[in-house]
C-alpha cells in the first residue's frame, strides 16, 4: 500500500520486553517524527511487555498517527 507521497508503507518490527519498552517508545516517536506523511506499520513481538507497557505504546502510536502529540 502506498502513502500520500506514493511511497510504500514502511514496516518496522520491534522485539521488546518490559525493560526495553521506554527505549522502544523513543524509537517509535523518532520514526514517526522523522517520516512525516509516511504510512508506517509498527509490529511488536511481545517478549514480556506488561499490559501497562502495551497501553502506553498504543496510546503513543495513536497520538503520533493523528498528529496530536
């Protein structure tokens, strides 16, 4: 699938546990901020994330995709 710029969707995969969740969040935020208008699909392999971690990451991605961060 192409984005507004005609480029293909960027698929990015992370493998993270609870200890890596904060660094993953920073990386995800940087990914979106440095690729404005680009369609990004984030895939996360759960290697021990807590429900709280998952909620925070989902909330972050929603804010970044809506531009309301």
